[in-house]
């Protein structure tokens, strides 16, 4: 994961003014290992900066993502952000759906050799979602527990 200093340096190198709010965002993502929704970030920032708008928070998250200091992942419940990996080589991730622990896939499983000749690939994303060893055990216990109303664990 990028450090707070690396995030701030990247923003500065791209001409962003480093405000106290942006330092706080950089610190949050430089120190928090998990994924956060824009709402999570807004609530966190609102504790320190009263009057801060959700639009301002979201705009800064988008800018930080576009600069490459944040990763953006689409979960079933919506978009979440986290600090970018400090790994410089191309790789993808396996993500636990329960605890959101991330495991690197150290090679690219996508074969783009079948792309049409006139198609220029500029980027791609590949994420694998599942359950880590610890959370998988919890899932197994839920699966074997009695169902309520014919449905397991309350999901429709």
C-alpha cells in the first residue's frame, strides 16, 4: 500500500494544492488497509471538517483514483476505494467478500491476444471475489445452520 507521503507527493507532482483536507484523505488511505465507501470517507472527514460536502469528498476520491493513488473496486453493495498497492508490477487481486482482505494474483490471467487488430487496449481490471480461509469457515457454519423462512442467512 502507498504511504501517506507517497500519496501526498503524487498529488503535489500533478499540481494539486495540498490542503489540510487532502492531507487527511492521504493519511486515511495511507494507514487504512481496507476498502471504504465514499460515505465512509465522508463520515470520517465530517468529524474533523464540519460543513464539508459529500460532492467535495467524492470529487477528491475520483481525482485520487485518476492519479493512481487509489484503487476502485465495485462490490455488490457499491463502489469502494482503498490505497493503491505499492507493487510496481502489473497484477490483480482476490478479495474476501466478508473481511475484504486482499490477496495479490502475481500474474495477469487475462489473455488479450484475441482482441481485434483494430482495438487498442488501454487498461483492464480483473478481480476475483470469494472467502478467505477464516471467513470461509464462517460461511460453512452459516450454510449448515437452520434456515429461516426457507432462506439461509437472510438473503433473498
